C-alpha cells in the first residue's frame, strides 16, 4: 500500500471535513449532523483500500456490479458502510438489497416495490432516500420535481411507501446541473429543502429528515442549505482513471 497516498487522502478528507464544519457552524448547524460519503465510483480497489485506511467509513458507489467486487474484497472492514448513490435498474434490486447499507437514489415506486420484496426475503431493513430531479435536465434521474405547482402530483407515487416495512424512507436526494461556481447550484439545493418541507406536511407518516446533496464542486453551499449527506469523490481521491 502506498502510504504517501494514504496520507494525501487523509489530508484531503480532513480538509473537506473542516470545510463542512465551518459551513455548518456558519449557518447555525451542528457539524455532526452532516455525514461525508466518500465516492469511490470507478476507482480501483487499491485506491478504495487506501481510502478506508485513511479513515473513510461511508463509501458511495454508482454501479451495483462494480461495487459488489469491492464490497466482497473489503468484507472484513466491518466499520465501512456502502451507500448506493447511482441510478438503479429494477433488475439490479437484488444486488442493492444484498450488498448496500443505504440507497440514496430511489426514483420510482416500481423499484421501491422490488426492493421491499427482496429486503423482506433477506430479513433486513434498508434506509432509502428518494431522488428528485429539481432542475428539469433530461440527463438527470429522479422523480420530476422542478415545477413546484406539480408537487401534489408526486403524492400518488409516494403514498404506497407508507405501507412498506423493509424499506425505511429517510429523506431526499438530488443532483443539480454541474457548475464550476457553487452559487449556481444553491437554488437547486434550496428547492430540494422546500420540497422536504412540503413532503413533511403532506406525508408525515414517512421520515423526511435527511438531505443528500452536494459534491466536490459545491458541497459547502449544500451544507449551508441543509444537506445532511454530502457526496465527495475527486476532491478526496483525485481524478478517476480514464
């Protein structure tokens, strides 16, 4: 293992944690309410090992099959939680239910039903966040939520989840358009927070406390707007291999 790279990853991670804490304290929040998910998507297994050695305990992956190899190789690391943050096809529900501690990107009742069934068969519960598209970008996944006048239309898709026992709704997630200027992401984070308030009032039977938003380019703005999970990859692990 390259100890110099472990040290570099640890330093980058601490820098991110310091900036998260500063952003949280600056807007009157408890920094302990914000969790750092280190995104290991497309990173080789050795880099993931070094991230764990550096102290990362929440790891985010986008592809279930790629993650399955890493999870199996690091199964002795019981302190590590694996978070699925990418789009999940219904046919991959088995892998997600089997391998992951949490899903950030639940985007349909169909997928929710598959996961509810599979988690029930495995006798486990899984916390999930519902992904919403708050920008209207066609390239983005998520339930359509860019038009606030249509938020009532979301309820029929969400109401059946009240009856689920194996899936535990914990909040919302979004991915705004990519900007190099974090301030341009802020309105989308704010819209997700407003949607959170709406859903808390309309579906109080579900738990809407968590907000997963913010990446390497804009995580401090996300924290200022209420993020409880930020997903940071390249700012900690460096560029992904081509």
